[in-house]
C-alpha cells in the first residue's frame, strides 16, 4: 500500500521528501538510437497504421506491417505491406504487398512464432459502407523463413481490427496461433445485432483455423478497441478489449464527466477451448486509440505480471494511463499517469482530446517495461506530435522521465497535407443506389492510423514503430531504444526484500514555508506508528510519483540524485533508538522542494502531488 498526499499552497505544503543514504541504486539510462526509415523503399507512397513484432528466438529478426497508398489510378486506394529486417532493425525491406482486388484492404497485423515462422493478417473489405461480411474476409499469410518469403493465404471470416499472437512458451500449447478481433453476428437482442470480441485459433501452424468464438457485448455496446492477446508462461491466454457504451461509437462530448467505456478482460487456461467470465479491469474515458497489453515473461521478480496502457480523458485532457495485475488479470491496480508533461490539477488542463495518443507497452528479457506514445509537447503546430518513451524497472511502480524518440516531430502544416480518396459506383456488379451515378470524394488525412507498434527483441532492445511526415509524406519509422538496468522489487537489489510498512504508519506535516528568492518550499514531516506493535528501523521512504500545478517541481537533496519517482530516503536519524513504539512519532524531517518558475494559476495551486511508501527490513 502507498501513501498519497497533496500540497496546496497557502495552507500547508503537503509533501514528503527526506535526505537519504543509499547504496546499490538500480541505475538506469534510456538510450535512443538513430531514426530509421522503415518504408524508404516506398518513400513516394503514404503509409499509416503500423504494428511491429520481434522474433523471440533471434534478435536479428523483426517484422513490421502497415497500410500503404496505391498510386496508380484505382478505386482501391490502399494496400497492406510487410517490411522485414534481418539485422536487428538497422535496415528494412518490403517482402509482401497485398493486392487482391478488394475495394478495401486494411488493418495489418504481424507476429513471430516458433522455429523461424512468421505470420501476417489483413482485412479484405467488400464494397459499400459498412461492407457486408459476406463480401469481406480476413487473410492469414505465413512464412517459414522469418518473413523473407510468404506462402499463399488462408481466408477466414471477416473481423474488424484483428491481432495475432503465437504461444512461444514451453507450455503444452506451444505453437498455437490465436487471432482476436471485433465482430457482429446475425443474431439480435433488443433489436440490435449482437457484437463482441471474436477469437480464432490454429493448432497446425495457420494451415487451418477453428470455428470462431464470439464473446458477446451487452446490448447497445461494442468492442472497437482490441489489444493483441498475451500468453503467460503456463500457456494462459489473456485478452483485453475496450467495450464502448453505445453501438455508434465513442462520442467526444462529456468524456470528462462520465466514463464512456470499460476495458474488459477474458482469459483462457486451456488453449482457447473455453474462456473465463468477462471482468472489468477499468472504466475509462476513452480517447486516442485502443488499449495495449503486455506480459512479463522474463522469469524475474514480476514474472507473468500483466500491464495495460490506454489514453484517457478523465482529467480533461488525453493522458497515458497505466494499470497492472499480478494474478493473471483477475484483479488490477488503480490507474496512474505515465505521460509526464501535464499539470496535476484539472483546472489547467486543456479539453482538446488530440494530445497524447496511442500508447503501446512491451516488456524485455530483463523485466524492464517500456511504454511509447504520440506526444504533443515537441510539435510545431496544434496537431503536431513526436514519439516519446518511458521505462520502469520496478514492475510499473515508478517510471523514468520520458525521452523523445522521433528526431523530427510530425507536422500538419498546409504544405504537408495528405489526402484520402474514394470512388464508388458504376459497373454491372455493383449498381449505385443513387441511380447509377459515380460517387467520389477526397479530403485531408492527418491521422497516423489507429495503431502504433512496439516490440522487445531477444537481446532486450525496444523497437518502437510509428508514423510521421518529416519527408513530406507519412512514412514508417523506428529506432532502437535500450534501457540499462534490470527490474527489481522496490527498484534495487538492496531493497528488493524489504517489506511495505505504509499500512502501519500515519504521515503528518507542520511548519510549511516558501523561500520566494530561491523558489524552495520547505515542510516538516513526521511518521506516526499507528499499529499496536513497536516498529524497528531502519525506515526508507520511496517516491512513487510527483507532479505539480505550479510548474516543474523537483526534490532537493536526494542522496541517490533522483528528484522525483524512485527517490529513496532514509529516516534513521529521526527514529529514537531505532525503534518506534505504538503511538510514537519520528522527530521532524525537513523536506525541500524546488519549483521552476512557479505560477499561481489557480486559487490554491498544488505545489506537489505525490505518492510514497515506507519500506522496512524484514525480521
């Protein structure tokens, strides 16, 4: 359990910070390699909507997929394409472009399996909108040489925004292939078609697939936002999807006031023979793309933990939120913010929903968690964005300050406008309901697609995949991101076996001051033993998060040089005889916060809104 406090200016500065002595800090550093243009071979054709996969057995093998513009005159404006890398992401080559004559080809997904196999899926959509399921289908391609060449596809019933994953564990279900997506069936309840999340599986390497399962949503609900399923070490499949209240989609109004969707979780412990009841992991104020799910398969202290990210508007502005589960998805933590550039107070947050978008999460072989997202802080215009990345080395309890990954922000200046085009009608096979006339339309397309991608390769590197238009056309880009360090409980080897004493203690404050010349806020903090038993020292306090409404706030005097999340502070000198009796409290602990260019933007601004927990040695 953690202790959460806020620091309003003008009464008491509710904050906590203590000078520490610290050894064996689990240091970490995020290093971003050069940006690589994945789609360089098709640099004259626009791309959008990407995913990426890494071979779990060979760090040299990566697979990326995207939607790509058709340049020759056609009523079919888009194909899908696969790019393959055999050198760990340094260079990329197109190895498959899908053009099968359907009016719409979209929603690419790709993954690796076992024994050098790779898989790619795409949707082939019939004419009209919405297209009839009878005239649409999903194609599944497979490769036996890590994506260099591809076999003819297997066609399956149509689902929307599909994902594909393979069980690469050592479980008895090793090698099974799982596909999930959105679908509706010709069955009605309360006058509405039944919609839900649909699941296929293959036991023979994608040569054949089972009849699909549909996990039905409630009436007037539908699941537009799938995640790629995760497979735990025992072969348990965990799927997450966004279930929206309203069959017509997400409305952008009133998101701040009321949750408009929920993230649903289903699991299967028998290779998708059966599924668990649906549970709600989190109610959300959805904005900016589907959720993302990842499992820790590292064998470390957070083995088989699950992590979920999504963008949420509950604060008044789209932010990247985060929850985690340590029991295979049965229960989930409360959410907290990963994107780190926004003020903590709701009064200063813009209602513009176009900010942080499309987060993705992945876990590497050391148990390090990586999160990427589209971020507006480095953009040159209202709708510009860059890609940012943050990492956690303690199972998602704290995150490092984010770093920019994309060297050049995307921009939507007029000179970089791109277009969508659509032509319909004519021909004997598809008469137009408007009397046989042709229909055509085109417009500006600033959207990078409904998905981004990120994978961690066998060597532990992260590979974010994104779209930007630095060349004048939307292209696919990537970079190799490395994080030095590995995951530990409480962030270090020294404290990995310490226990959480927070439930036994109470935090109190007194004597708040502010030095206007130095912009330093100071407060006295006390810990009180609220239990019935004595508590022996030493105590350490560990910051989990910190934000401010007044400007950038930093901890002053931390012995481990950390100024926000992850700072560990020692209170031994403030505990009489290294023992805190029931009802007793520590002596005053003077805490100091530096505020950069503080501004009184509200009547009672929060100087520091943070979370800490108290650690103690086990007996």
